[in-house]
């Protein structure tokens, strides 16, 4: 009987030892993974590993000439391909320091190409305003803000990426019910306001009044406070624009852009400056 007792005892010890090693191994692997990954909100896993000595990370956000994020752009960095997320942010790690050509493809925008110097460590060159993406043809920037004294104001900008002038006939602000609030050009002397901002913006009177927007130019401006009963929701800016031939015929293209009414208590939209390419 004694050999059987020793056999069973040895078997039990071996099983306990294997179980102990399995638990220790699991804990070790979990610790390594948690040191390499940071878990945010229980759903998104983001690498927090720093680059190896002598290598570089490129992490930045794709924005257009107005500074607005451009989501889901496809980015070519020499022979590598990455894609921006819903905020336009992308990252490329383990790069060698040196000169790189960044190419970006995004719907509604021109092909983007920029040569930059990548240094060791983290690199976050700004892609916005002068270095931002240009539209394929014409782009309108629209942001509306509400203050607690029943007034709204906002930012409206235009970008002409073509080689010919664009004629802007009207810019009508609509409430969430589709009702006209005001025409930002025809009311409150909006034509003169934009013409005073830049010598590259002219007012033409014939055959109908319009802004003549210079080629390869973008410019943002504010529209003055408007009093009224403004409710939360999506507000629409409807812009009528066209080429020289469109303008002669009085036949304009229509572009609508929407923005949700936001509270802006300090009335400081932080406007970018004008730029030409």
C-alpha cells in the first residue's frame, strides 16, 4: 500500500505545482500587457509605448484651411499607409528620423502633399490654416453660437481653390424649421464687410450684386449679433455661388452647411487670418 500512497502524493504535488506555474504565468503575461497598453473607457485600447531610442513617432490631426477636422483621411508617409480617425488624428510609429513626404487623400479635398523633417521622439506638425487641406473647388465654413441674452453670432468663411474667381450671391441663415433668419450678405452690409477684410475680395453690381472671391484664397469673418428667440438645434447656412459664366446667367449653385447652436459666453471665436496660396 505504501508505494500507492507515495505515488498519489507525488501526483498531487505535481498537479499543484503545474497549477501554480499556470497562475504565475497568467499574472506575468497580464502585467506585461497592461504595461504596454492603456485601456480607456473600457472600449478603446491605445498604445502608450514610447518610441525606441533613435526612432520617431508622427502624431497629428488633419484639418482644413479653416482649422476644422477632416475625418478618415488616408495618409501616405513614404512607403507606409495609415488612416485618420473620426477626429482626423493619425499616428505612425517607429519611423527613422529624416525627411518625409506626407500625402493625404480625403473626400472633397485636393490631394495634399507636404515635405517635413521628422526628429527623434514625438513629432506633431500642425496641419491646418496655411498648411491645411484645400477643397476640391469651393468650401464654406460655418459656426453659430448663442449667448444667454437671446442673441446669436457666428463665423462664416469661404475658400476658393480654383484658378478663377468665384461669385457669391447670397448667404442665407435658416433656423431648424427652415425659416429664413437673415441674409448675411444683403443684410447689415455684409458685402462691404468682406470686401473690407481683403483687397482680394470685390463687390460687383452687374448683372446682380455679388462678392467676387479671388482664386486660391480663403478668408473667415464674423457675422454681427442677431437678436431673437433662438432654440437649440441644427441651423443651416445656404450659400448661392458660381463661376463667371454662372454669374452672367444669374444661375448659381447652392451649398448648404449645418451647425448645432452652441453657447459662447465670451464672444471670442478666435478667428484665423486670411490666406492665399
